[in-house]
C-alpha cells in the first residue's frame, strides 16, 4: 500500500470535495492544503484493505522550513513566532507524528540557544538557555531516541560550563545516533574534549584536597 501526499490549491481542494463521493481512495488530512491518496494493493490473502496513517501536512513542514531559514538569518523572534504557530497547529489538529514533533521542539530549543549565544549582551542572562533546555527536554520526552535534542542540551550546558551535564547528554546522543552518521565524529570529538576538561578538574580537586 502506497501513500502519496499532494499539496493542492484551495480552489482544487474545493473541487476535490465532490470526488469524495466518487472515489474512496482520496482521504483528507486534518489540515487544509494537503490530502493523502491511497493506492489499494491486494494483500497475501487476496483481499483489498484500506488503511490510512495520518502524517504531518505540508503546511506545517513548510512553516518549519521557513523558521529554519529565519534562524540562519539570526531573526530569532520571527522564527520562534512561526515555530510556535506550527506547534499549536500540530497539537490542535492532533497530528500524530512523534518524530516531527520532536524535531519541531528541538528546533525551538535551538532558536533559543542561538538567540542567547549571538544576541545576549550579558553573560549573566541565562533566560534563552533556560528556554532551550525546556524545549529540548520536551523533545526527548516526545521521542526518547531523538539524538539531536541531546546534542542541543549538551551545547547549552557547555555554554553554561556545567560539564557533568554536558558529559551526560553527549553520552545519550552517542547512545542513539548511528556510528556511520556524518554528525557522529563531531559529537565524539566534542565529548572527548569535555572528558578531558572533567579529568583536569578532577585532578585539580584532588591536588587541592591533598594540600589541605
């Protein structure tokens, strides 16, 4: 059984309403601007089965892409506005796609993190980092094996110099990311750096204890 998602204009969408009475193979998603077409195949028992799995629509995916472009331009507030509208739509329409929701939450976390990193004029202003931790944590609650959120958490705590937490979250990222992923060497390299920092701090603490 094959699922094809087609984006249609509002005019064509209205025309297709009438096709519902003629063709059971066309089923509307819960969001305007996208439909799913089901192609029936004969299964092993020789019966035609109709199944429909709701996926995120092109409208929400486009909002996510637009927000990503704004983050690259360092227009963080505009990006966050779009992200939150997309998140509201996912929740209100009950779009069941944990992977996409986890990605969206982590993208919000990344926008806050980068906003704090590039736009903060005071190193004591941790509000964007607190928000980044909040949304990245929600991301892994939605999908535990979504490793980019663990990297976001590690990056935030590295900025805050909490190396114990950085070590923990890089370990979680390495647990879930495939070793042949192109991002794996970068994560491993940064994790090794943090391990060296922790080892240096441990030796310094031991030396101080001996001096006392």
